[in-house]
C-alpha cells in the first residue's frame, strides 16, 4: 500500500495540471501531504474522488498537497490568483491558516473546511468526523467495560493524544464528558499522530515509572489507530519484570492494520475498541464543493457518523460498506 500511496503522491501535480483548463469552472482542493497512515490514505481518496466527481460533472480540478502551514497558505493564495470557483481546505492547523482562509472569502470564493476547525470563522460550510461524539462514545464504552472496577473505586488510565488541534481537543472533551469520575488519567502524551512516537512514549512509561505506578494502569485511551498500534507494540515488546494490568486499548479509525491484529492482541490479554473514522470522508467534503458548483444550497456543519468496532464485531465491520469503500481504490 505504501508503494501505491507514494506513486499517487508523485502524480498529484500532473493530475492537477491535466484537470485544469483556461476559463473553465474549477474546484480546488488543498490537503496535507503524506504517503502513509490516515493522511496518506486521505490523499489517495482526495485525488481519486476529486478527479471522478469533477469529470462526472464536467468541471476542472486542482489538487495540491503540502508539508507545512506556510506552504499551504501559499497554495491558498495561488488558487485565489488562479480564480478557482470553489475551494476545499483540509488545514494542517485551522487557526494558523485563519488569515489565509479569510482571503478566500474576501475573494468571494465559497470555502469548504474539512476535518479541522478554524475558530470564530464564517466558512461556507464544514465537514468533519463527529469527534465530540466519538469521545463521548469512548467514555461510555470505558464505563461499561470497567463497570465492576469503577464500583470499587478509581481506574487509572493513560491518554495518547494526536496533537493540539481541534480534533483531539474535541475527542478529549467528549470522553471526559461521559467517562466516570472514578477514571484517573495518570499521564497525557502528545504523539503528533506517530506510531513510533507513541511506542517510544509507552516504552518510556513502562521502564522509567515505578512498578506500582505501572501496575495500577488498566486502560489506554488513544486518539488514533496508528498511535494505538505503537502503544500495543510497546506492551507486547516489554520484557521487564513489572506487572502490566492494562486490559483495554482504544483507538479512532478502523484500518486494516489494526483490525487484523485484534485476535493477536486479545490472546496477549489486551482488548481493543475503535471508532470508525474513514479517510474516504474527504470525498464527502469534495462533494459539497461540487454541489455548490451545481447551484445547490450548502452551508453549516456536516458531521459524519461513527461506528463502534471492538473484539466482538470487527469481522462483521470488515465486510461492511464503510470498510469496503475505504479500500476500494486500491483494488
């Protein structure tokens, strides 16, 4: 899959140029760049989805990826100068791009924001995963899973966040809104959505904390599947003599790499729960841009619903529509 994603990334500029003609109606799509993980899959879906939807509707298109906020800000100015008719923006960090995004509105170009909020901003519309509800549902799941333990007292957990953007903030807020007051978060980590970083952080926790502090932790609340895989790899690889009592590791998104290891980690004593959050959602945001070009009324917040996936239903989920569509572009 990495080879496919890397190949797709090398074609981004070429596809954008092929899809753009002079004086034609054009949709511009700006997204962070990556060749692996959730963002890498999103890039693939954004390119394939934009090309398909634009061609089906007779529009031109331009898809640009970026590695930094500064680069993305420059791309916004570029698309404004080129006179695109609608723009779909997945910000690296919403608030850092507020000024650039305002230029889009000042140029009277409809703007769809995807995934990450720009606070106190009046975009045309926004589409994102229902992050607060994901957090709420995660808290409820933890309550039910540890019902007996919570009745007796405190349950200690660790939290592994993605970054400091609106997405993990909403997930954390939702979790602590519903999680029982007897949950105690011993430590919080910021992983920058990195499996390797999460694995190192978990390994450091296991090796540097006292045996008593390690033993009292019963669950790990993570914001991402790759982060969860890093945590689980650290737990599996631990060879010290401290007692590990972690029973549950949570995640968001439900990729093949995580689901295929549910049984493996269950045999090691670690249950898992994740909530569906597909990289193919970006196509829904692009569809909103197409809808605007077609003269439809598009405004407000659009939230994509989520689905709970745990050891009991993951096989059925892998046969369902959300999972099938996610991996359909690689067939």
